[in-house]
């Protein structure tokens, strides 16, 4: 998930160059706060043997990105099989072979 955060703050910095490094600082501050909160409850729950509670919390946090995805709130352009270069891999998964061929670089040892 770190690369998604980096991509988003890079996009924000391109749109608002006056923000400077404050966007990066905010992202890492939120990450640090999340780590502190997580460490404050995982230890005591684990010591008490309440593993099922930790699992339920983790499951809830893992499912939160699905709501915006299902509602269509993501600004990405939907790709179709009929688009040039698109190849169906399996069960509805598409691969952009056209872009892959353009961006392919040789492996250098």
C-alpha cells in the first residue's frame, strides 16, 4: 500500500506545487499514528488470548477499501476488452499487452 500512497501524494504535489513536502510529512505522520494505535491494542489483546478480536479488527480494516471501489468513486478510466492492446487473461481479468510491449526494457545484469 505504500506505493499507492506515494503515487497519490505525487499526484497532489503535481497539482499543487505550493504544498511542498508537507504532503509527504502528513502521509508519514498518519502512518506513524496508525502504527502507534495498532501497537497499543495488539499487545494487550494478544497477551489476553483474544486473537479473534484482532482478526475482526483486521478484517474490518481490510474491507474498508471495497466500498469506494464498488460505488465507483475511483477516478480511474475503466478498460474494456475491445480497447486496443487489451487481452483477456482469465475470469474477467484484462492485461494491457500494448502498453507492456511499449514499456518493456531489457534486463541488465
